[in-house]
């Protein structure tokens, strides 16, 4: 590929990322204004979402792998710097999203800015869902077809379960973020 083509592709991804970073919050605010109207600690404390626990477990496993842990890794020699970096970034977003969802459910967490928690919750849920949605079919293909030129570091019995849990947690976290909480008045929307 010519150098100019690679540069163009990279800039298009940067443009798409910036465009989505601006468009998604506006879209979410229009479609789920009650989620943005709340403040941390408004209404009765809710039970922390099970999705926060699942996302936290997934994030801890990925952080363990990124730090060099080998439990659940079938081919430790296949782990290169890119794999560790991507796994670590996935762990960071999973843990940040889980912490945000957990904090939003607590009444005593009023010192944390609500918009920051919403942003971390959305980023965490989106990362879990998007990353594992494309990794799951790839992992299943490698597990079933056993292609000669593809070998994943993860244990092919553990990775699909982990990716399924991440997809479910991502969807559940997004649902938790848009679900109205008891005791929250929609009149807070314009404050």
C-alpha cells in the first residue's frame, strides 16, 4: 500500500472517532434525557447492577493477562506487545465502566460529577460490547476451524465465555444507564 493511502486511512479513522465522540453524546441526550437529568445520589439508592460485577470480573481477568498472568492463556509465547496493550486498554475501560455503574447506584457518591460517571459508563459499556462483539466470532472461528496461520494466545475454551460475558455486560450497562431511577424528577432536566 502506498504511504499516502495509509495516511489517508489513518486520518479517516481519526475523523470518524472525533465525529462519533461529538455525535454520540448529543444523540444520547436527545433520546434519553432522563439519564442526563439525574445527579449522583438522587432518589433512593439502587442495588448495584449485576452488569457492574460482570464487567469488573472481565476487566480483572484482562488486566491479569495484560500484566503477564498465564491462567487462561494457552499460548503465552503468542502474546506480543500489541496484544498486551489492547488487552490492557480493554481492561481499563471495563473496570472504569464497572466502577461508574457501581458508583451511580450508590446514594452516598454525590461528590463525583454525574457527567463523568455517565461518560465512563458509556465508554466502558461501548468498549465491552464493541470489542467482544468482533472478537467472539473470530475466536469461535479459530476454535472450530483451527486455521494453520492463526493462533490466539487465549485458551479457546475460556475466551468465548469471557467475550460472551463482556457483550452481555456491555448491553446491560447501557440499559442500566438509560433506565429511569425511582424518585428522580424529569424537571431536573433543565437545571
